[in-house]
């Protein structure tokens, strides 16, 4: 062990010793009666998308299932066919079974398969949805009302390659009449005709555009980097002309570094452009969205064990077990009631020069991209990404976690620490000590994930302050003043603190990482 590592290890042990001497969190008397999370749903354009659930429907209870049939065009066709009224709105359908605590915050996004005659007709398929009759607008309105009756914010619609011209105007007006407020647009609309029409007709629609990407970034045989996206690049042009820019599809196992690298480059390219008002959507990386001021296109669902053998699911597989991390979505969405997403062009971005590279050897049944099967792949991303704050200090004698943080316009601050992936040790949290300077930010302070120690450094002494902590999945804060270490201008939290405070409301069997909010009183 070299001298530097010896010093770091000694400091970490000393800090851990101080934290270990604090009393355990066990008393009901710690409850405050205060809820740090607003009851009002977030107005952010977040949604749960049906696409991954659709892709899991074929093959239930069969004796055998070959993964190849789930890949590529074959898998997409099966998913398209799986969408219907029963799976969506039946007594045990997705609309009634999923995300009961946060449906009011989420649109229910109907992906490919809801419409007939093409990918942008906006004609609700009468054979798949027989309960809805009348004109096209009346059928859509009926579907939207049924989804709202199930307590969702409303229906949102997927489309691809809108027809252009006056037909685009007809589709927008049809949605307006049905009170549809959000479109997920896959490709098409290169001249942003839809946006221009919306301005002309003053329709209440939000548009999400994309630049299509492969599921892995760059040269995945080497470093797997996304590449710079300077002002004027095609992706930045799309970002400047839409409401939401989705960072696009990823593999489930390497989703985190792939998404973080795309996010970092898009934010860097947009920095200083206050007229770029679009939000960035990081799909199913819920904790990244919560911390980095982005929106979510949630794909995960709780369906498990319905297919034979290895229960193949090309969208959610591998050691992360995202389908057993549903509480993370609840925590991320409820944080956005406190700290809503903000525009890509607003504020400052700091990105560390240190690059962390994750790796995975894909097997059949772990990706819909057949070309990746049998290959060891690599994805690199910055070790730290921060909006409107200085980079945190992360120290470790070995590997480091991905760390990201933001200060929001209302004074809230969030930080996330997330796991790493490599073939011999997948989805693991390295032991690290993290220090973040929050300055004069009044909070609240969101913490997502865990680490050996987390230190929040303020610009003022904390003498006499009460520290409240609340699992973002619960409705009552705890007074934890006597259970954390306060040292001058610092609050020091141990891994045990983060797990105790941030998993207090965990659903039985859920594997989610901690997610909590701190408040000072």
C-alpha cells in the first residue's frame, strides 16, 4: 500500500469510528409529524412507457422459449401484437396494477401497437380496444379518460414518422380534442413541422424528439464513448427545437454509463445557451433523472417469472435486477415534487476528467442487439457530473462509484452515487468517501444511493440545527440530529445512516438503493 492510500484509508477509518459511536436509529419518538414531500403531484412530463412490458408478454407459461425470437424485428412484432385493452385496462391490467403511489405524477405512455394502419395514424385500433367507439377523437378521449380514471395523469402517445403537411395538423387537433398532452416521437419531423404547427394553432401539446442511437456508445470494443456534441451538431439542433430530448435506447446491463456519457455531452454542448429550454429525458435511469434535473421515461415493470427457464427479458436482465427496484421510481418521482427538472441550457455544468469504464460480455437473451452477443463490450463515462455546483471529492483505495449532483433553482440540492459493472463483479458499490460542498443552498437535500461516508459541507456553522431525514417513499420525517455527526459546517453520514434513513419504507423484497431527503430546522 502506498503512502497516499495509507493516509486515505486512515482518514476513512477515523471517520467511520466517529460515526459508529453514534446511537442506533430505533425510536418511534424520533418521528416529527412533518412531511418533507409535497402532496401535489409533480408537473414534470414524466411517464411510464408500455414498451418493455409489451416485450415481456410473449411466451408466458410456455414449456420452452428461444431468446432469438425476441430479438430484432421479430421481437418488435411480438411486442406490437401484445398491446391491447385487456393487458392495459383489464381488472389486473398495467394501468391498475403498476405504480399506485405515483400515478398522478405520471403519464401512461402507449408505445407501438395502440394505433391501426401505421405508426402515425392516431387511429385507436378498434380490434384491440373494442370498448371505445365514435369518431377518432371520441375514441382517443375515451381511452384518455379510462387511464385518468385509473388515477394516472393521462394518456401519452408514441408515434413514428408523422405524415407531414395538413395531416400533421389534423393529428395535433385530434389530440387536442381528446385532451392528449404528450407525444413521444421516434424519428421523423426533421424540420420540426409539428412544433411550428403547435405554435400556429396554440395546441396544448408537449413533444419529445430523439436522435436515434445504437444501444451502446461509440467503439464499444475499446472505450465506448459517446463523443462531443458541440453547438450546431445535429443532436444539439434537435435539443434546441423541442420540449424534451430523450437520450434514447440502451442495454439494461450497461445502461448507467451509456446514459451518463450521453447526458454529460448534451449538457456540455448546451451550456451557456439560455434559450435552449428543452428538458433531457434519461429514460429508465430514475436516480440520474432525479439528481440531474432530467425527466424520466420509465420502462421497468414488476412482472417476473412468467417465462420458462431463465425467464428471458431482453429489456431488464443481469445482476442489477431492475424489475426488483420499483421503489427507486417512487423515490425519484417524489423528489421531483420538491425539485423539478430544469432546462438543458440553464446553469453551469462541471464534468470530471476522470473516466470510469464499465464492461460486460453479453450472452444470448441479454440484449435485443444480436451483434453484441458473445462479445465483451465497454462503456465509459465521467466519474463525476455536476450542475451548478463544484465537483465533489471522491476518495477510494480502489474503484470509485459514479457520482453526480445538482443545485436546483429553488435551492434544493441532490447527489447520487451509483454502482459499477464488470464481468467478474457486476453491479457492485465500491467503498468510497464522498464530500460535496453545498454552499449557501438552503435545501432540502436529496441523497440517492450509498457510499462508505457522505459529507455535506455548508458555508455556515450548523450549531443548534435539527437534522430531519425522510425516506422518499414514506410520508413522515424523522429527527436524526443525534444519529449523524455534525462537525462545524459539516454533516457526516455513514453508509448505515444512508441505508437506515433511505430504506425505511422499503417494500418487502425490493432491492432498491436508498433514496432520502434531508432538511435543516
